[in-house]
């Protein structure tokens, strides 16, 4: 499966790219917006494309040409304003969905966030615009007709992967390593148990394949 990773320069995005590059089942194209990011990927023999989520949808369509699936792990980051959050985390995500449909790609994996689906949990005013963006991006994906998987990880940590997780439609608060999130993304690509599912994701006691099989 040929996979475009949107947000390939993010912390989770980089891990997804590395895991796809090492995979014997998939190949990867990394979408980034800065030439230096593309150059760093080229040095690792990773195919890169320069495309800005705030640019025209036609450029995103071009980035998607020849792909079988797309992983959206882009984010505006904590140092930008609310305008960038809406432009990238919401409108950018929807543009990628629309572009995927235009070029005939059906498989779409979204890296979202725990509690993005629950307005009652948006008690942090600073995070509220991010939660709103994720809420509506996820909702648009569910209604898009694409074969989606929406991962809602808990508190993200930089610990090494454990290979063991807990997944469910709703889970209490908890944490998960970024590397385990990346592992779940790759494992979900062709796992039909994850098709058209949205679920919370934490570190737990079950091996990844077993946990996903029981969704």
C-alpha cells in the first residue's frame, strides 16, 4: 500500500514515516511544507513532496496522486494562534479529505485527540479551539464516505513503544507513547477491524494486533 503521510515533520508523523519506510508491506510519501524538511527526508531516501495545507487544494491533489491511503497527523502546534488551528487542523484536514476523493483514494487515517468528541470535556479554554477543530474535522471524515479510522490518543509521551495498548470507543484519561500511536497507525492501514471506527487509545495490556482485532 502506498501511503501519503500529511504532517510528516511532526513528532508522530516522523515515526509513522520511518515505520512505513521500513515496512515490507507499504511504501511512503512524506508531505512537508519547508524545503529543509524535504531535504532531510531525501537524505534518508524517503520520497518527499512540498505541499502547504493552507495552499490550493489542487496542490494537495497532486501530492496524493498514485497513493492508496492517506494518514493525517498534521497540526498547527502549540505556538500558533487560533487562526492557524482552524486553518490547518480543521480546514487543512477537510481539504485533504476532498482531495483524496477527487483522486480516487478511499482509505484515510486521522490522528485526533482524546475528548475531541465530547464537548462536556472541553474545560481547558486554551485547548478549546483545538478541540473544536478536531471535533469538526473528525465529524467531516465520518460523513465523507471515505473508509476512515480515527485514533484519539490520550496524553502523549516520548517513552519507547511498549507494543501494548487499550482501545475503546471511550476511555478514561491516560497516556500513550507517541511511538505506540505510530505503531497503531501502521497496523490499522489494512486492518478491516479498524475500518469506519473511531476510538480512544492508551497504553495498556493487550498487544496491538489483538486489541485492534477486538474493536
